[in-house]
């Protein structure tokens, strides 16, 4: 009788611990509503910060400000994400307006200029542990640039004999860490 009592006690205790752990696990994987991120990329305004608010679990509105080598850049946009049950890897698509190219010539400060336009992209939000207070975000961004930057470049190249000009890449990479505020 004593062995039956001990066995029932252990099974009951284990069941209660398991159900409590399950409740905690589900709460920890709750998706973020507000996050503050720090990183590098167009969506961070260059090297800077990004604040995102999710009025709906999968749709977020964000703004970013930072230093973009030729001045301070900003961006604002929308992020659409697909959240998983475990919340470990969440793919996303984004569209934003703001800085998407910095033009800087060393020693010729009047030539430094930021160019603005629409940028599209996608990536993943990656949370290494379900209990983590934040997550990493990685993305590939495709800026839409008009001919204004080419006209600006051509003017300074021809009038100031600029050599070794590097054509900007047709894409950008973004990397950052988001701290979950709420």
C-alpha cells in the first residue's frame, strides 16, 4: 500500500510540474508587440536604432534612425511576418521609405549626400532560445533608386576629377538585435 501511495504521489507531482512548465513555455513564446532594435542596415538608418510596433501579430509598423556615413538617415515602413508556434524562426517581408544610399567623397564635404526612396526586402527573425529577452534579425534589402544619384555622381566625377568610384550594390544587408519591450 505504501508503494502505491508513493507512486501516485510521484506521478501527481510530475504531472503538476509538467503542466506548469507547459504554461510557462507558452507565455515565453508569446510574440512581441513592441521591440527596440540596434543594428546596421537601411532599416536602421545606417548604423542606428529601429522601433517596431505590431498592432496585429503579423503586421508591424517601424521607424529607424541612424548615421549613414554622409549624414543622419531615417526610414519608416511596414513589416509582415509569419510567426511559428515555437517562435524560433520567423520569416518576414518588408517595405519602407527613407534613406537608401549614402554618397560620400573624402575631403569633399559638399558632395556628401543621402538619397531617399522606396526599399523592399525580406529576411528572418531568429530567437536562439525561447526564454531570450530578444531576437536577432537578418535581411536582404533591395532599394529602388532613381537617376538622381547618378547625376550627382557624374557631376562630381567630371568637375572634380574623382577616380576610383565604386558603384553601389543593388542590394543591402541588414543585421540587428531586437529587445522585446512588450
